[in-house]
């Protein structure tokens, strides 16, 4: 969001994501305090895995940013929130009371869903 609005560069945004990835290690380390040895080992593996991933990929931030720029849609006349709105897919809202919407057939099992005790209506649940 910050990079799409021009507040930070894309490369800086990728660096922030890497920092957030390392930041998730804090919860693992905190949860391992006072726990059995296996929990501490799991937290250490989590820290090593995340640090290793960041150290591996930080040398490719510029190439990764170029790939992102190559596959991202470009529109010079839209900036900031307008560009975000243009790239957001619209969801079609459906009115549940719309009678023109397709309905299941009358003999469909969807019209007769049994409850937890197997009754399909209140009258059925009261019958002996």
C-alpha cells in the first residue's frame, strides 16, 4: 500500500516484508520461554529458517522488484487511491430476496434439510 501510493519505494516495501518475517520469530521465542527443551528447539529452528530465508533473498530484492513491476498493471493517469480502486476486483452483490435469482427445484434436497435429530420440519419433530 505504501509503495503503491509512492510513499516508499518497492524495494523498501520488500525490505519491510522481510523485516516482518523476522519479526514473527519474536512470538515463537516468547512462547518457548519456560517450556520444555523441544519447544525451545522449535523456536530456534523457526528463527534460523526465517533468518536464512531473508539472508538468501535479500540479495535479490532489486530483481524481485523488477519482476513485480513487469507483471503489475500500469496506468500512468491513475495514482494512489484511484489506482488501487481500479485494480480492485468488484464483487457482484446478490439480493437474497431477489425472486429472479435461480432457485433450487421444489424436489431438491436443499429444500428439505433435516435438523440434528433427523426431522425436516417442526411438525415432524413433534410426531411420535
